C-alpha cells in the first residue's frame, strides 16, 4: 500500500543482430530523459523504492526505429509508472489478480489507473472463484484493489 521513496533506478538493453553501439544509444537516450524529469538513473528500466516496490518500463526496438527512440520510450513508460503513485506497474497489475483471489482473507494493493487487462482479470477471477473484489479510485490518482480471497490450499 505504501510505495516509499525512490531508492534506485537501473536497467538493461538487450540487442541481437545489430551493431554493438545500439544499446549505448538506447541507454543514453533513456538516461537523458530520466535526468531531465528529475530521476537520477544508473541506467533505465527498473525502479525500486524504500517500500519494496519494483516498477518497470520497457520498449521494443524495430529495424526502422532509431535506438534512441527505443530508450526514450522505455524511459517514458517508467516515468509514467513512477508518476501514478501506485506500488505496481501496469504490467504487474493484471498478473497479481489471480494470487489475490487465491489468497486467504483480505488483500489490498495500491496501483495506478487500472488497465483493461486488470479489469478483465478481476472479472474472470470472480467468475471462476468465490473471490470478491472491490476497486476504489483515490483522489491522488491511485487505485486501491481490495480482494476477499478464497484461501486456496494445494492438496
């Protein structure tokens, strides 16, 4: 529920079948964008917080896309995830729904705006289990997901 302060930003650029300096162009563009937005990066991709949260940003390069643009896109996604104030990024939101549904008792998580994938995952989890979800949009732009899970135990 509580993100904490930004502790560290790091990242990786994976390149296959391109010149060796392509990853440096991605990295440099991402670092430039983060620094300009007030984030002090090592490189880019993953941000960790003092509250134990891990948020990410990513982008996929294409042959006709400049490497710097790929780095900028990854940095932009990470910055959006940092700005929303939630404890998980949009790629983790939908993936955690099944675990909330299967958990015992009430689980609570603070996210950014819900993605369509997350809304769908909640609907599917409620159809397949007796879990009950409640979604509350906060004034600060975050969303709180409450789930009364089914307490599933493996046999």
